[in-house]
C-alpha cells in the first residue's frame, strides 16, 4: 500500500548544524524545494557550541598547498589526498561566501580578517567570529537565513526515524511522528558520536544516530575506531565537566603544566600527541587534571570561555585551569565521496556524520567547520542533479529505533576504547547493548596498529602497509581495510 505523502521536496536535509543549514541554503538558492529536519530548535545544535574557527588559506604567506600539507601531516598517513585538496582549494571561497551572507568574522584594526594559529597549522589561517563563539555566530546567522527562506520548510523537534529506500535508492525519510517526506535526495548532516563516551565535549544528542540510519539503509560506515580526544576539556565535578577550552587559546600562548608545575609537551603539536601526553602525565601522577595556564592570554579575545570558567568559580586570569582529554570528534562516519554521495544512491552525508577520509587518523584543528561548508555546498549541487525516482511503499520505522547509550555503555567505551586500547579492553565491547559501541570495537580490533587517535598498546607501531587504508563496515559483516585514493 502506498501511503499519502506529508511532504514532497527536491532535497531533504536531516540535521540543522552548520553543515545542514548551509547545505539547505545552497540547495534552496539553486532553485530546490528543501525540507530541513531538526531534532532541536534552530541554533541549538552541536555546531552552536563549536569554539574552533574555519581553516582556510587566506593569508598572503599561505596557500591551499600548505593547508593540504598540514592536513596530511596531522592525519598520520591516512588522509585521502583528494578530499584534502577539495577542502583546501574550496575553503577560501566558502569563507568569502559566508561573509557575503552576512557572517561577521573577527577583523584586525585595518578591517582584514584576523587569522588565528592552532595546533598542527604551520601559519595563521583560522578565522573566528566572536573569538571562541564561532559556532554560535555562524549557526545563528545561517539559522536566520534559513528561517527567512521560503523554499525551505523547517521541521523542528522532529527526528528521522527511518530512511525510505526503494529498489536500492533513497527516496525520502519517515519522521518519528510518522510524517513521510519524499525527496530526490536525502542529505545526512546529523553530527558525530562523541557523546557515546562518558567524558565528552559534546552535547548529549551526539551519539551517531545518523550513522545508524545510514547503515540500516544499506550504506557503508568507515573509520569508527578513530575518535579524536580533545586535550583541554575542563575537569569539574558538575555539569560543566567536559567544557571545551578552545585550542586557539594555546595558539595565543597558553601553556600546559603537570603536577610539578613543569611544561611537558609542545602545546601546538597535533591533538593526538597533546592528548596522550596529558594522559601519560595523569597516569604517572594519579592526578585528575593538568593545569592550563592562560594568564598571559588576552581574555577579551575569548569572552565566552572566560565567562563560563568564572561561572564555575575559576578565574583564568589568576589561576590555572584544570583540564584533561575528552572525546571530541569522530573522524569516521558514513562513507562518503567528495560530493557527499554514500554507497546508497540518492543518499548523501556531510559534516561529522560523514567519512570522506579528509581527517585521516587525526583531524587538523578547525578543519571541521570548513568541512561542513565546503562539502555541504558540494553535496547540495550534486543532490540537485539526482533524478526523480519511483517511491513504492513507505517503510515502517524500526520499533523504538536506537536510543541514546546508557551510562554503562558510555563508561565502557571510555574504559575500553579511550586514549589507549588493546584487545583485552576492546573485546568486552563486542557484547555491549548499543550497536554503535559494538561497531567501534569491531573497527578498533580490525586495525592492528597504532596510528593517530587509535593507540593500541598491543600493536604500538604504525604499519606502513596500512597507509591510506580505511576500516569499512558494510552489510553487517566484519570490517575490512580498504585503500582509498
């Protein structure tokens, strides 16, 4: 039986973070009718909390080639070169496009974009808006444009319960309230999965729901073992625990100190190095945190960080800030090409829920917001070229779907698949109640080496034979390692 439709559009976008908002706007400005499905009110997504900026080669002494080189170096022999080249070539134009849309980035006294330095970057190339409030500003401005765009129907406080697949092609989705949305193409922009870990910088909803939707529709997932742990998340025994202290603060001179008051790491080394160095210090000392000294940093440049710290009784202008690593960003996700297409025709993925191979085994700081904009644009252009398709009967969503992980699953992931892992710590996760926890463990057990964010004590060396090989899961079978070009 074919049920009546509630909406019929050209493009359906699931997720209203930076990637989803920009993708929806681009499709609408190309003449498409768009449905934007958002589980939260606009400007209340994970992107809202993003403190990093957008990396783009805009300086006179910079170039896309240098940006590619830094991205590849940070990614530890796993970056897909074509994805890095696409990001670094397109990012300057996408920043200029955001400016033309009304996003006000920070500028110097001459009116030029103020470029910040962050870990792993060889030159200043990170643009911010409101210092460490970049995610908030960009999400707010894009949300306003989306709300005013007549070609975009915003379905707030709804979740996609199931993707609608007919004859192997994605032709729409079913919302959790039963509403059916038919589309020429569906674009996933559902964010990451760092909230699967008990200590995280992410809001509670970031548990990989879009990836599981994609997998149930037949799409391949990749690199789920590669969770990046941010080095400097606040340690505080209340709801502010895990609050992210942006890397840009270290770029402006903040330093890290151990229990003896000594500096112990290059603060601007790639994140995997800094996070593990902190982890080793904590293990050796038994302390719960190290100290971030930002007393010599101009606090006016990071007003929301300073305000958040003072709200919990920490004055960063007079004392060290207690920090430790926390799960922050999943380099893996739904396998996607350079225009966002997945292994299911008609289904695209952009932003953190996608895995193009861009980030390799360790994401270069501030490449993620740039990724949202660059690949969001590419996906919208490609999706608008999709043909109309026969829809057939709409599916019945999986009863109850997959909910958030329990606290037990989250602590098990932190314990078994944290900063370091081995076969003994990973194997118990294979029987975890949450499917994504099981998939993470399967992927981590398949990669018998240490590389970037994936550090196995039982395989401490990097295996050069696995350079550019990604851990791919499809059709519910065991992961395989595939070389991507």
